[in-house]
């Protein structure tokens, strides 16, 4: 299993980013996928999830600003992040829970003016 995130960067408050997570090594189309993040000095926080049927779920802290989606033809999930806040600064990880839980290496999102 391999998960590779991309799309992070430095963005001003109020800005937007789209994160991607390319997956391989398992049956992506039938798998639930998730995003989590870790802010500096804090623990890991679940952010959003998407089931194989497209059903989505979000943490209260991001609902209305983050949108998770998937493209099964590309074995990729995305997370559109709008109205970024300084407290969204974190390393963002995608993960898949199958027989074990597999994590990508993360992509850094920094929100700063």
C-alpha cells in the first residue's frame, strides 16, 4: 500500500488549497479513505472521511470549509480547503484502514500572512 499526498503550501488567511492523495496497492474503489492533520505541538486530529459510495463526513472544526472527494479512475482522493485559518496550519495526512492502517508521509499546510 502506498499513499502519496501533495498540494500543500504556504497560503494567506482566507485562501484556498486543494490537497491530493494518490493511492496504490489495494482496491481503492471499494475502500473508505480519510484525512487527518497534526498541528504544531498538538496530537493527530481526524478531519474528514469518504466512503466507497461517496458518503462524506467532517470534523465540526472544518465542516463547511473543507470538501473531500474521490476519483476512482485515478485512485485519488482530494480535499478542497477554503477560507483557510491560521489554526488550519498542520501536516495533513491521508490514510486507509484495511487489514492495517496505512498512512501517507503528509503534506504541510501553512496559513500565514
